[in-house]
C-alpha cells in the first residue's frame, strides 16, 4: 500500500492516521465531526427557540454515539421506526422513545415488552384491530403502553382519514386498562402535490383540532399530552402550527426530523433552502445545516478516453434519489485536496463500480482519491457498519459503529 511521506503525515495530522495517507481501506464512509456537531446544535437551537421538543429520528444513522450527542445537546427523546431499532436504543441507554409506526405482530410487541421497564415508550395506532391486538397482548403481560392516534391524509400512508375513525379508536382504547391514550401523531412528509404547503397546513390543523376535541372529552389518559409531527422537510411549518394554536400548557409539541444530523447535497439540501425561504426564525439562525457524510473511493481504472471507473458502487452509497456527486480529489504525495472538476459526472452505478464522465485533458490517474456526497443520507448510512470520524483535515479521530 502506498503511504504519504512520514513528514507529510505528521504535519497534517500530528502523527495520527489520515484518510489522505492511504492507510485506510477504501471505499469508506467518513463523517466530519465539526459539521455533525454544528448540525446537532443548529436543530436543537431551532427547537428550543421555538418552544418545541426535539425527538430526532434515529433511523437515519442508527448510531448510538450520535444518539448520545443529540440527547446530550437537549433532545427530549429519540424517534425510531421498528421494534429492533427500539432494542438498539434501549440497550444503549436511551430512556424515552417514540416509535413513529404501528406496533404490529407478537414478535415486535414482545421485543418492546422487554424494554418497558427501562424506557418511556410511545407508539402510534390507526385501527381498532391494532388497538385490540395491543390491548390483548399487554394485558397478558400485565403491562401498559402509551399510544398516539395517528391522523393521516387520503392517498398518503398510514393514519386515520376521518373523524369517525378517530372516535372509534379512542373508544376502543378507553376500554383497555393496558393502553394509555397519550396524544396525537401526524406525518406530513407524505404530501408531495403541487399545493403541498396548503395541504400540509390542513393536515396539521386536523391534528390540532383532534387534540382539542379529545381534551374537551377528557379522553387522554396522561397528564402530559403529546402532539407530534415533522420530518426533515416541513419541521418549520409543524412548529409554527403547533405553537400558534392556543393549546393548553400540558400539550407537549414534539418535532421529529432525522436527516438534518447528516444533511446532504441533494434532496434535503433543497428542502432546507425552502425552509429558509419560509421561516424567518430559521433564517435568523447562525450558520446552516451542512452535509457531513462523504464516501471516499479510489479511481480504479481509466479504460478509455472520457471514462473513469471508481471503486465504489450501489453497495457503498445511496443512489435512488440522485446519483453521487464528486466533491474533491486527492493524489497521494500532493500537498492538498483539490475541488472535483465541474464537468465530472457520475452517470451509472453497479454493485461495486461507479462510472464517471471525464475529459481526456483531465489530470486524473488510477489511485487518485475522490470524495463523493449523496442525496438522502439514510440510504447511504445504512450501507455501513461503522462511520470513520474525521476532523477538518481528514485526520481519523474515531470509528463509530452503526446498528442497522
């Protein structure tokens, strides 16, 4: 393996290992610690300054070290999507969990059951069948769980479509001593039509009105009532609607963005630009969310003019929401990274190979490193069993395991 001269390694990283030294097996996923910390601080400050609780969606990274950083920064809870993910969180000391999903199936219910003594747990319901299944299971376990009724939208995903459905589910919950109605949940991210902002507002108002109606009926079983929504695209609108609706003081508004912690250079970067256009509060925030995840790989072959094959593919980086983007390049022995050339374009991925258009005049050689960013960070994170944590000079600081 080729190494940088020892003097160069010492100057760059004070004797520690560097991605640029060639000592790390590539491809690998690297996380910039400074940008990660800045993203965590940015979203926590947004939540705190707007009077809402933050429950980041952990499915983005499934990295307990990052969970700890988010919670230590002030997050109220962690949001998760599956019973197996709940186990990961509970086993790593997370004390409050929102399962932003229906808890269905005896195996999943049993998995959650094992952790109820250690965590404050919420899941969502949108059918009498699910309510009945949960009630019977946890009655047999002599346990109680807290549930949130989900409000959905037509042609969307899960959630109650009508007021009558909500009323029937509330009645079914009230008949069980093992289910505690603790609040209302909504996920607005399924709305993608041309009048999305208006439809998102309408859905949020339904959730708010449902909360007020059930409060008036004394339907909730807990002192604090959770009202929760928001992925990474509409958290500003959810915050605005939840905090300007004259809800009682015991209603706890909770937002659940997840991708912000990694961010990207694609779809979520575009979503964030829209948030900044809409939200005066967000525009006044110091700094901005930054992509902190890259996959670094070698140029493996230049088999013909205008084509470079990179030793990285579908198994290494997300691609369903946009192909990877080359960000920087580096040749071992050179003094510094250089920006990727603007005309470089990824146009195809195979399992372990990336096809990139170049020009014959480009100074590009086999063995050069290229750092790639991607869109939709969840779909890159879940390909890696660990993140290599780097400082601003790409010096390796740590390795953090993931639990996908």
